């Protein structure tokens, strides 16, 4: 039988004061040591989660423009590769989106540095491509023989120009530019940024240029499969379809003969398509290989409407442009 005069042995898990008295818990209750330890652990975990959530909201990490851009348009290729399009992405259900409608996307922004164009007066167009932090980008891939392709056209789809700016060390691009008629013009910068990890991101950004004066838009020519350009007759054949990649073949003739096409921008032809209305941009490159009697492009039409096609080709060291109107029901 236990000795009543002996001190009581401490109960397992009960915290006692140095004098042997039980330590009071909240409201004077006895505190179980295991329960106390579990409560402290759980409370610490909850506090850490709450602090991490709050700090994450207060101090977001800087966005990586390369990752943002790749998420918007993951596109890597070597110069001179086969048929493909810039500015077109295929969405759900076969829907497609065109490029050139925005001045900024995926953390990259086209920033014009020139103003005050006058109709018919030679000028200079200067621009920068800036990242999500506003810094000028200086690393670009050479794609189809050039690091940047600049397409300029009036909003009625006349006055097409295909230019190639040069870049200074600070990331400023410049090119001579004459806008012959008053009105609103659209400039498309088609380029491929090289990220810090070496990854390439193809982008097409667009910006409007204003030329003061009376603007008299010209109606778009009727759809046709044949056009002339500086004495050459150019015709196309194919069955373009919405959301489906289809071949579009161009044949070029000089009278009764077939001229020898020369490589231009790394290929035997260069095709740009602009959609009437919003001026959505498609930059299409031909299939690889010798041209034969024509040049074939793989075209994905993004939606119904009328499109203006601009085919650049080179013969005898001179680049010509044939223009067509394509109607897609």
C-alpha cells in the first residue's frame, strides 16, 4: 500500500511548477504537455503560411519578360527554315488570332521615338522594343536574313512598304521613312527576341502613325487571282480555309517566259497578309527548296473577311511587289 506521507508522483504529461504544484493553464486548467507541444507546432505552421502569403502579396518577384513572352507565343526556329507564319496562333476549336493588333504583349512593348511625319516628306522612323521593366532590348535573332522586318501600310491598305531598320548599341532602331499620303498609317515590327537563356520568342507589334491632311481612303480592289507588278504577271491558286493550313501557290511570268527567281530574305518569296478592318497581320514564309515555276506558302486564314496579300519577289537584283485581294466567306 502506498505511503500517504510520500509526495505524489507527477502524472505523465502534466506540467508542474518547481515547488511541485501543477502549472495552471488557461483559466487555471492543467495543461497536457503533448497537447501543448502539438498546439505550438500547429500554430507555428499557420503563422508561417499566413506570413508567406502576405509577403508574397506585398513583394511580388519581378516578372521575367522572356518567360511571359514565351507563354504568349512560344516560337523558336532557325533562319531560313520552311513554311510558317508569324502573328498567327491557333486557339481552341480551330480559332486563330492574328498579330500586330497590339503595341504591347507578354511584357514586350513597341515604343516609337519619332513624331511629326508630313505627307511626301522624307523622314526617319525611330523605335525601341522594351521589356517589362521598361529597358530597351538589344538581343534579337537574325530571321530571314534580318533582325527586324518593318511593314508600313496606310489603313486603307495602300502604300505598302517593307523596310529593315538598323539598331544602335542602346537598342534604338532607325530607318528612313516617307509616308506619301495623309491619313493614319500602321507600322508593324516583326522580330524575334533572344532571352537570357538563349530561347527565342517571335513577336509582331504594331503602332499607328499619323500624317496630317485630308484623308481620302481608297476602296479595296475587287478579289482577283492575277496581278501585275513592273511588267510581271503573278497569279495564285489554292483553297484557303478558316482555321486550316492550306497551300497557296504563286506563279510568276514575264510574258511567255518563266523568270528565274532569286533568293530574297533567305527564300524565293515573301508574303504578308493584312485583314481589312482591324489590319490583323499575317507574315507567311514559303516552303523550302527551289521555286520551280512558282512559290508555295502555307497559309492559315484566321477568320472570314477580305485580306490584302503582298507578295515580294526578286528577279535581276530588283524586288517587286504584287498585291491581291483575297475574300474568305
